[in-house]
């Protein structure tokens, strides 16, 4: 049986691309800005890999578009936003995630109730 | 630029990432780490556990972006193909041959001078006449071995004919071949040693 940390890593790895697409769907962001938004929502990447290879793959596969723009008082940054293909992938991925989450909740949620009782 | 970013930049250049792309990635990374530090964090907040292995991170990012070809992961326990297994051995053999050739050039230098003896009656004064060594050979240059030859006195003696082959150049070439051959053989030997220990040698 895997360790809790290992399971968390696996879960995050399977959904991190969706999370990145979700945060830049709200508003375009550069690399560190995405990390910060994820952390604000409780998803810290410390201990995990960085988001850069994943962003690179999303860019290579045409799921994100990039442009350069000045940041607040800093050097020009590379901003990411979802492309049309990225939005479609996000919608499909969120539907898959919810379906998987509901199925897992149907099994694990019951265990939680029994433990609580 | 931070050492981590500098190391990434070196790795990208080593991997053949085009300079504009490598510089852009380095600038983005540098700016992100600087912002994380300004927030009171560290490079680890930006890079996660990849903050401790710059070359691996740099390669991973470049591969993901598609700016270098992705490595095909080898199957667990897979061995190099038969041909690839023999590359280091063939390399060692070729380098040792080169070194041997260099050694031969150093030890067995060709004769640099050819002596020709002319006989003439004592006191008979004639200008020396030298003919070509063989038909079609380039015109050799001559110098007289004895001072009296230069005076035109020709009591009999030797004329030294430098050969066409420039001997000192062979010394340099021999030493060069020897060093390159031995160095190459050592390099291929190291690759063979790493393979034998099961550690993949990186290019």
C-alpha cells in the first residue's frame, strides 16, 4: 500500500494540468503566479515537481497560448491562457474528474461514515 | 543570474536548445524565483523538489516544450543493442591502433640523410655535378659536407642530400597520434567501465 504522500503525488499529477488550465481560464498568468494561485487554494507543489514541464507540454500540444507582457514593476513575463483546444480539454477533463470523484466518493465516502460512527 | 538558473542555461546549451529559447526560459525562471524570494519563499516554492537537480529539471522542461527530442525511456533491465555494446570496444581498438602508429613514427624515423661519395684525383679542381636521384623526382637541394667542396676543391668526399621527407614533422605527428590514441582509448574504456557497472553514461 502506497504512502499517503505518494498517493497525494499521484492524484496531483493526474489532475495538475486541469488545475493549471482552470487557473489561467479565470485570468491569464505567468509561471509563478500560477503556483501562487494554486497555493492559495491549498495545492502546494513543494515536494512535487515544478509546473514548468507541464506548462511546456500544454504549450507544445496547443492547449495554451502565450504572450509577453509587463508584470507589476518587474520584467516582462510570459503569460499563459487556454486556447480553444485547451478550453475543450478543460471541460472534458473536469467532467471526467467529477465522474471519478463521484465514483470514489460512493465507495470511500461510505467508509468515512462508518469510521465517523 | 542565480547559480541554479546558470546551471540550467548551460544544460540547455549543451543539449542544443536554440539560444533565444534558452535565454527566454532562463529569464522566465530567474524572474519567477526572484518573485518567490521577494514573497519570503525560496526556489523550492517555484520548482518543488526539482530545485535540487538543475540538469534534470532543465532537460525535463526542454523535452516537454519540444525544443529537444524526448528520450525514449528504456525498458527496465533492457540492455543496449548488440551493435551499441560493441561501440566502446571498437573505439578502444581504433584508438590503440592510432597510438601504435604514432609510436612507430616516433621510434622508427626514416633516414634523413643520404650520403653520396664522389671520387676525383687529388687536387683536381672541378665544380661538383650532381644528378637527380631518380627520374621525375623533385630537384633536391644540396649542401657540401666539407668546406673544401665549397672552394671547388674536389679531393673526394661526401655530398649530403636531404631527402624529400621532412623528418621533424613526423616527430610532431607521431606524438600527436600517440596522445590522441591513448586519450581516446582511455575515454572509451571509461564508457565501457560505466556500462559494466550499469550506470548509463550521459552524452
